C-alpha cells in the first residue's frame, strides 16, 4: 500500500511540475530528463509514456543481454530493456552501497501508447523536465547543455521503437 501511495505522490508531483512548466511564462517542457550510467539523456515528452518504480523483471531465455526480461506493469506484460547496456555505456560505480542507492532511484520509462510497444526502459534516475529554451545545442547530433553545464543527448523514442536491433531481442 505504501508503494502505491508513494507512486501516486510522485505522479502528482510530476503532473504539477508539467503544469508549472507550461504556466504563466509560456515555456513548455519538451523533454523528460533521465540519467543512465552517469550520462544525461532527454526523452521527448510526446513520445514518453508512463513512469513506473523499479520492479525486478522475470528473465526470458535466449534474449540479448540488454533485454532484462518481462514485468507485469498495471496488468500489462512489458519487456524491460537495460538502456545502459543497449547503448553500450558502463555503470559509473559497481559498489554494493551505490547499487542499493541506485536501485531506489531507478525507474522504468514506457513508450507513448501510440507506438503500441509494451516495452519500458530502465533509467538510473529521473532528472526532471527540460525545455528547449533552457538548453543550448552543442552540435548537429541533438546534444545540448543546460544552464548548469550538464550535457544531455536526445533519444528519439519513435526511431528507437522502429529500430530492427531494438525490436529483435533474440540472441
């Protein structure tokens, strides 16, 4: 019961932040900012789906190492993808204490229902909402820097959902 209340509280806070980001100043949030293996990524809000707390997936035999298995999320069976491994990133700290802390912050981010892809991405931490107006492009590869100097790379979930490597989980 406490987990459901915590999730409800988190979703309410996120909805409030979304509302305030598109409030009186006219600046709307464009991205959900996440951290994966110490790197910053932004996911287009229009392509992102529901955010779930971490749940241990059930392994699937003969799947690629970045496909962690399946999990029952609100009655739907969803594939769970380790985004860090899929992108070829190395975890920043493998200590037991760091992994316990990371487990508390870890979230599962779904795809927008329009993609009809029952898959969630494992992210180490949610880093809030970002607006294009808060970012400065650093090149032609959809990389940005925020006011604090942190680098963020955009992941187009629509392209990811259509990528043959991503949708083929078999080894």
